[in-house]
C-alpha cells in the first residue's frame, strides 16, 4: 500500500529553511547548466541559421571556409549557366558570387574586432530568403555604399545610417541596416561584389551561392559541379556548410557545461543527502509507526524518494525561473572558422528547461536514495523505542 | 587549544555529514580554482607579448599578407634594430581538431629577436641548415609522441589542402615560462617553395628602446597608408591582447559561474551546520550551564564550520593543482599555458575560510543566544 504523497509534502513544509537551502543549491546548479547550454545553443543557432537547405555554397575544392577559398570569374559564370540553378522573378539566375573579406572595425566600447565584409550580387537578397532591409534603403549598384547587419549596429563606430566607414582605402557610406533572422549574417557588412572586388583582393570571388531549382536533387548537383573538369570546386549544402563551422565551439561549450554543472551537482547532491538523512533520523518514530501499521518497506522507500524529488523539483523550477531573464541576452565571440566576430543571443528553449528539470530530478533521486533506503530498513523496534 | 577535543568530537558526531560536506566544499573549490585559472591563463596570454617588440600586419586584417619588399625599408626605420617575419601556416597533423600553432618563419633573423625559446646549439644548427627542418615545442612533441629526427607530414588549412608537407624534426625548444610549448616552426623558404607563392604574414620589429613604440608605429603606418598593402603596427603585447579579446567575454562568464558556485556551496555548508546545530541544542544548553560563555560557544561553532570548509577547500584547491598539472590540461588547445597559480590557490583558500565563517554564523549565533532554562526544560 502506498503512503499518501501529502505526507511528504507536509513534511517538506515542516522544515522550510532546510528545504529552501537545499532547493536553492540545486537551483543554482540548474541555472548554470541551462545558462551554458543556452550560450552554446545561441551560438549554434546563429551560425546554423545562416545557411538554407535550398541553397548550394560553392568554394574552392578542399576549402572548408570562405576565407581561404578563391574562385575565378569564369568559374562563377559557368555555374550561373548551369540548369539546376533556380531562376528569379526577373528570369535571372538566383546566384550570388561573393567577395568575402574581413575588416577591422573600432568597437564603441574600445578596442577593435574583425567583421566580415561580404560583397554580394543584386540577386543575393532573393537567394537568401531571410535577409530583409529594416532601415534605410538598398544599396545602389556601382556606388560605394554598404548595408550593416543589425547585430553590429550600435556596437561599432560608423554603423548608423548616413555615416561612413573606411576600409580598403575607401570610404563606404552606410545606407541601410538589415536583419537576417538572427543568423550570423546580422554580424556582417554587405556591399556590392563588383565594388568590393577591386578594393580588396583582385579578380577573385571567395564563394558562389545559388538556389537550387530542385532542393531534393542536391547530391546530383554536387556531383555535377565537382566532377566538371572546368570547375576546381567543392559544393556544399549551405546549411551544412555553416553548421559544421559551429561544431567546435558548440562542443567546447557543451563539454564545459557538463563539466561545471557535473561538479557543482556533487555538492548539491551531497547537500540533499545531508538534508534527507536529517529528515529520516528526525522522523524515525514516525517511520516506525508507518512500518508497524503495515506499510511495506518499499512504500517507505518510495515515499522518501518522492520527498527528495519534491525538494529537487522545487530547485529545478527555481533554476528555470532564474534562467529565463537570460533568454535573448546578446553576447559575442569569434567564429574561428572565419576569424570574424559573430554576435548571438542566449537561447533558453523549452527543451533546455525540460533538461534542467530532468537534471534536478536526477540529483534529487540520487541524493534521496540512500537516506530513503535507510528509512525503509529501519528496525521497527529500535525506532519505536526512540518515540 | 584545550577545546580542540570538544570541536573534534562535535565534528565526528555525525561522520557522514561532516565527510559529505567536506567533499562538497572540495568539489566546489576545485571548480572555483579551475574557473579562475581559465581567467588568469587568458590574462597572462594578454601580457605574454613583449613591449620592446612590435608587430606590423596588414591593416585590413592579420589574415592578409604583406609584400616581401617591405623588409628592406623597415630595417631603415629609426629606432628599429632588427626585423624578421613569419607566416601563419595552420598546419594539421592527422586530425584537424587537434589544433596547434604553426609558423613559417625567417629562420635566420628569428632567433636573434625571440629569446623565449631555449634550444641546444647543435639542434639549432641542424634546424638552420636543412630547408625542410622543423623546430617543435616540448609540449607538442609529447602530445603527438614525436621523436627528434622523425619525418612527419602535415597538411595546411591555408595552402592547397590536398598537398602533404613533409618535415623533419631537427630541434626541440624549451620555452621560458609563459611562452607556449606547443608551437611548430619551420623555414619560410620552404613555405615559399612549396606553395609557389606566399608573402610574409607579418613582420616583427625589435626596438632599440620600448619608449619609441608610438613613434615607430606612426612612421610605418603613415609611410604605407596609401599603399595597396596598408599596415598596422602595434606592440606585441597589444597584438596579443587583441587576439585574446577574440574569445569574447570569457572572464565575465567564468566569474558569473564562480559566484553561482560560491553561493551553491554556501547553501550546502550552511544547511549542514544548521542541521548539526539543531541536533545539539540540548548539549549547548548543558555546556552553558557548566559555565561556557556565549562568546566561547559562538567561537566553537564557527571554528567547527571553518574546519570543514578549510579541509574541503584544501582538498579541492590542491586536487585541482595536482590534477591539472599532472594531466597537462590545455583546454583542448584553447588555453595554452594553463596552470593553477599560487595566487589562485590563495584566493581559493581565502574563499574556503569565508565560507566557513558565513556558514557557521547562524548556528553560532543561535547557540550563543540559546535560553538555557527553556531548553533544558524541553529536554527534561
């Protein structure tokens, strides 16, 4: 027969300070775990969201990033004429041969950082569906004008509309700001490829991105491009290309999260063990009564486990609540694949909160097990005598 | 000291609780020390650069190179005593994730400017003589299990990735403290030959006097301002600091987590002390009846708490030192030169003492304020 759960809930309320301290300790562990995972998720999301599954990104054969790639004009033109490149509303192929360079910008809070400057074709805004101008206007072809991604607006000097930024020995006028669905594009400067090309590296593009007319045919497209003897290229699904750039840092942060939260959990679990042992020994007479009344030791065990679980879940809920304000908080780091700065937001997702709760529950069950077992194995006579 | 036995007996009254609390504190302090060491390692990396050396790089970004022709002019700049150059190779040995820094350098000038690497003279000569020779740090030799004289093949993330680059390890350097022991150096000439075309990634200048840094930087940067390869000149320390800043605000993150760790363990320790205080209410009343003063009882409880946290703290702090040094932990290559500094250990121990004082405070205060008659009546 089961012991009513209300018994445990009332017991927990009997020792508010102890319960609260134990729960708060666990809450902090859960908070740190969620915060670090949210950091890793946010970074990953910003990088991964950059790419679309419908687009193909072409770089020089063997390059795994745009920085070290180089493709000639002829290569770009050959690809543009291929049948699997989708056509835009105007009948022109949806393709953007791009110049990709890094420029050093002054941070408003001191120091400088490398930012991606991407020279794109006029079709780029149709190729990249998630990009939209949120302030100002589109760049004019042939003019030294640039658009600024919204995450770098206000963090670097000269990023407001009407201001100019000097790089590659030229002044570039900021004519607009753009959003790109939270992706790493929002940490970039966009201009026209034909304007950037002579200003930077001469007659080469770093990558060519195009929309496939049939996204499901990627494998065939890849083969056609890579097997073509005229093209010294590697073709990647744009989504996978950027996703692979986020792997290293995401992995490092996740390992750090598990390491830190794991060690903190040792402290929290032992705290729970202490609390539960104290609860068990303080209630020895009650337990004796329960056993005498005919409750099975297993019922006593699960009853005390449940009590530990209640404390842990209070901690879990508190930890989740504490972590909520972090959601959307902006931070930045360097994308080591491109050596450029990328801004992103902490991303506290429902599944992370769920993981936090599971983490708390596991801590509670581990912490509660030994005390609960002792309660169940208590010799009735001895315990009853204490009463 | 005559109360030592009383404190000891109290600690051993509930052995399990004392041990569990001690281990909790040890785990927390271990973590605290690890987090703080990340910060001190990064701070140290900022300062590793010298103030008397300057780095000249492409103004757009360090990933762009500079013409070889700059060398001659740079040697004529007033205040510059020596010039050398290097290039980033981004070599990979087998697994791209096993990162280590690798440079093609002007081997003739390099040793004159960089005194941080200690190399046996015969190895140095062997390295200088052979075009395909490589000089490797002790740490990197150990990581990959390389031997002197061994020929290894690297690929580069920058130059044609299909190409395999054979190198023969001719020299092993021991770094002076604070300098990385995981770097890989080889001849710029070999890089030039194999890649068919390359340029210096940066120039390093040695100054006659560190106070000339600002003047030299202005002279050089103005000279090349309107060139196709404009330059940016800064002291090596400023250059390094800029590289470290690329990690983002790691310091803030580590500190925030450190504070969370502190409070989490404070809750655990304080809770344990309060529980043991509650169980001993009647004993405290008896001691008071025997004439123990309020102040003495307060002190005894605080000392008891402090013993737990100091022992736990010492375990954690020295455990971290031994473990990280024993395993040669370098943060998967992200944290070269990672170490637990003595100052970090000292801060850790100070935190442990603080933890003990705070966690003992409430039960100590309760013990001191305990109404004797009331308590004894309840016991009876």
